[in-house]
C-alpha cells in the first residue's frame, strides 16, 4: 500500500459516489491500455537503465516518475474496483435471487446487460469484479506499448508524446462520468501528466545539442525541402516558408515534386538551397558529437569491478 500512502501524502484520496460498471470499463484504458499508467511506468523504468551511470540525474528523474506512475496505476485500479463494488459479491452468491442474477435473468436480458450497459464481460467471467490488465475492449496489455531507444533525446521526446496522449485520454474520460469524486481523481491524474510533460521537456532542454535526435546531423541537400503533394493546391504556412524551427534554414517549397525529381536525377544531383551548412561541416559535426557522446558514456561506465548500487556504512 506504499503507493496509496504516497498519494494520500499530497492531500488527496480516491473515492466514488456509487458503483458504475460502465465507466469502469472505459477507465480500463488507463489501467492496461496503450496510453495507460502501466505503459508509462514500464516505459520510464526501462529507459532509466541506460542512464544509470552516464546520466545519473536523468536516471533519477526517470525512476522517480516511473514510481509515481506505478502509484497512479494503483489509483486507477482502486477506482475501477470501487466502481465495480457489488459485482464480486453478487457473483459469489449462489441464490438466483441475487441482484445481478435477476438483472441478467434469461439469455436476452444477459445480452442486454452486457451490450446496452457496455459492461465488460471479463469483469463477470474472468476477474470476478476486479480490474484487468487490458484496455476497454479487453485487449491485453503488451510490452509492445513501451518505447526505449537507448538515446536519451529520443526517449525524452517519446515521453513528452506519451504524457500528451495520457493527458488527453483523461480529458476525454472526464466527459463520460458525472461522479464528482471520480472527476476529482481524473483531474488529479490529468494534472500530473502536465507536470511530467514539463519535467521531461526541461530534461531534454538540458541536453545540448539535442537536435536532430541522436548523433548524426541531417543532409543539407534535403533537410529544408517541402514537397507539395496536393495536385492543384498550394497552401503556405510556417512549416513550408520562412525559416525552419531548429536548423534555421530557409524552407524550399517544391511546387512540382515530379519535375524536381526528374531534373535532379532522382534527387541524386540535388544541390543544397536556403542553408549555409555544407557537407564538410556536417561530417565535422557528426565526428565531434559522436566523440563527445561516446566519451561521456565511456568515462562514466566502468569495465571492471562493476557495481550497480553503493551502500553506506
């Protein structure tokens, strides 16, 4: 119960006004779904391992948020359990006159109960009225939801996107319940997604340079080209005119991509336009950043007498 105690320590508690199996099913998205709390906890937990020695500050950040996400998983699971209050007891009752048996008396009534009320059959036949590691449609949680690329700038961008998706799911969920207690819990969880977004963003900004993600720079011949793939339609915006957001290169709007490809022999004879970067400068930057990143990791990673944790006397 340590996670629940941690949640209470910030002045919050989780409550529901009354059981609601329909909303319990929807809330499963944040328990075992692709954007849920288990996915977030396992993603940050997995990403942290490659940071332990070269970037101990980022390891601490990822582990802290990972543990908090596990506490959020408990919050969601406990809320689902309370929303399903009575289901387990009714299933255990052997008398036909129990409330749930009366509700589902007869084949037609059972189908009506499951489909019209959007009740998840797994609650009744598999979990006995408890949360399951599935999404709202019963699809099991999978490690395929987790992304950990081993490059900190890539992983942090993935995490920013993950927090954005989780935030909007909570926002949508709040539209499907009238329970003020449940709304309060969802609002708290949604707010923590916003906090984590900013923490990951700050961590990413502390790594310089961090664009493009990884080590290798982009080819100046193609980095600022915009291909207009819409026949007869030309729409301009900050994404295809003016300077690019990171490299500060002038966007080259290619109105007729096919002609561009033909004239440049399949873009193999394409010359850089709208940029001051040269191929020689790119190669120099590749080597310099590769050396810097490699030395950071090598200096922080021992090859002998390797020990994960140290303990005081």
